[in-house]
C-alpha cells in the first residue's frame, strides 16, 4: 500500500487553521462563505463514516496519557510527516468490542485501512506509539481497561494489516517505556503489586529479542508498599538512565523511592537494602515534594527531609530538604539544600552553612494579602529565635506598595503575585546580595504527568 507524502498531509494538518482564520481569496461576496476543509480531511472523514457504518460501532477515545483524541494523526515511520491516522471504536456485543483502525494516506488522496487491532474490555485506557521492536514503523502500546483499575497491556507491531502482538500482559499496576540499555530503542518496565497474604511488589523488564518483547529480568520493589504514587524517567549521576518509582506504605503514610536501572543486562533496584528489602535511604514521612532535577544539571535528585526544631510550643512542622544524587551502584551524595513553601508555590536554596543554625516559622495572613516565612537563628549566643530573613508572597491591589515597605526588596512578580524579601544584617549578616537572593529563589512549576 503506497503512502502519499508531505503535500497531502500538510493540507490535512492545516484544516483547522484554515477554518479558524477564514482566509480566502475571490470576490467580496465569497468572504461570507463558510471555509471548506481540504480534500484530505473530507476523504478521511468519509472513510471513518464508512468504517463506523460497516462495523456498527461508535467512536471512542483513549482515557489517559498524551494521546486522547478520537482521531490522531501520527508519524509512525519517523520520517517527519504525519501520514497515518489512528481512530478508535467500540462495537457492542462483539467478543472483542474495542477496535483500533490505522489508516494510511494513499497517492490518490484517499485513505486505506493499513492495520486493525482488536481488544477486550470496557474502554481503551491509553495508547502510545513507540520504537520498541526495531522495525521500520513504531509499535502501538495499548492499555485495555477491563473494569475499574483492572487493565491489560498489549504491544503490537504495525508492519502489516494484522497488528501482530509482540507482548501481552494479563494484569499490571503501572508501566514505563525507557531506553535503559541505551541501544536506541525503548524497553518496557511493568510494575506489579499483589496484596493479601502473599503481598509482593516487583518490576518486570522486557526487551525485544527479534521476534517479540521478552521478559529479560525481574527486580523487587520495596517490601510493604501498597500503592505506586508515580514513575518518572531520568538520569543518574554519570548519565545512566533510570526509572524513579515512588510508592506508599499503608501503615505509616510514608513514601519510598526505588531506583531502577539496567545493570549487567538486567534490571536492578540500586537503592534496595538486602537486609530489610526496602530502599531505606529514600523513605520519608514528609511527602509534599517529589524527586526532580532540582539543580537543573540533567540528573534526578531525591529529597531527604530533615525536621527543623520548633520555636516555642505547638505550631507546624517545618522541613529542610537535602537533595541527593545516586549513581548506578546505589552510592549517593548531597548536592543541594532547600526550603520548599508548597502552599505559596516557591522554594529557596539555602547556603549549606545554614542547615544546623536556623528555624523556620510563618508570619502574616492571606486575608491581608501578605504571607511570609521567617528564617531565624537557633543556638546563637543571645540571638536565639531572632529573625534574619523574611520571604514574602504578596497579593491583592496593594502588593506593589507592600513589596517596598521598609527594607523589603522585590524578587519576582507575575500576573497575580509579588515575591519579596527582607534581610536583617543586624541579627546576622548572611553576605547574600540581591543577585544572590534572586538566584536562590524559585517558583515551583507544575510538572505534567503522562504516566500509565
């Protein structure tokens, strides 16, 4: 089946743009005519209607992930042109009611069915298109939702019309695709949690063996976890790719990070303690902040919370975060210390000399348009509890005037808020300049998740 290249596909991709702009030539009377979609768009729509009528089905969309449209344009052969269209249907009453149709654009401008994948379940949970099999085209990774959280996983070759199954997993908890062995193709890591008397948690590692995705090895996750909170890919110190698995313990509410990477051809949990069967170094009770590349050096760091002593009786707990990098052997070292104010959406990099000398407390009221965090000394002769730095989040109509009150200096402003600071060198001369304060102060950015 011969595929048409860029000209037709670009016209299809531009259909929505042309419709919105309404840019047309011709007589003035034509300026009021509705814009017409390009021929490729009409041909694809006609083919979809034909298939829908022939199978007696309804159009559906995947429920999760980055690909959640009912019809998706894809570049399956990685040539830079989206010459394929993928559509999803449900046909009630059939043994395999879920259908994925992959169409290719032909030389005459029409669309032909290239591949059909069928599945069992109530919905298509997610779909992604990945190079995991070494073929000329990407493979489709499909999660079929059976019911509730019960899902199965299939990986399909798109080299011919049958949609050859390269892998089938009857049940899984989460999965992640990553090039862990750095061969230019992605491998599949599937996480499983079992509960009850034989509770266990493990990760299966699948790699393409020339015919299918085969399970190469299995690595244990921390014993006692009951829920996987998140997965993220990233590099270890030294550049080794890894997967960071954050999970929860049911009894304590604590979280743990298991770090998985490829070692000696198999998957290894490099943080697992062989005696306790848990990743003891990464267990934490403060869970508001997750692993990230906090210093933006291309390596993922894991936070190690340290509880600060309180000022006086009662009050909230405050934590410093000591960020640690890991290498492929599981060895770690600290690279940064921060205080995170998750409520107000900022964090501050602390000089390392501060860690054992300070306490933290809150000041101000959101109703007054001013929220503040005070950094105070502890253990200093005659200066116990005295505040040497205050960081402010200011909102409302008076935020600009509040930001310049007294010795305050503005750090950053956005459409809704102003962030400012006040240093008190008479209590402790930190030596920080205005440039230092701006460099150490950061807004917490939301990271979008496409986990499965």
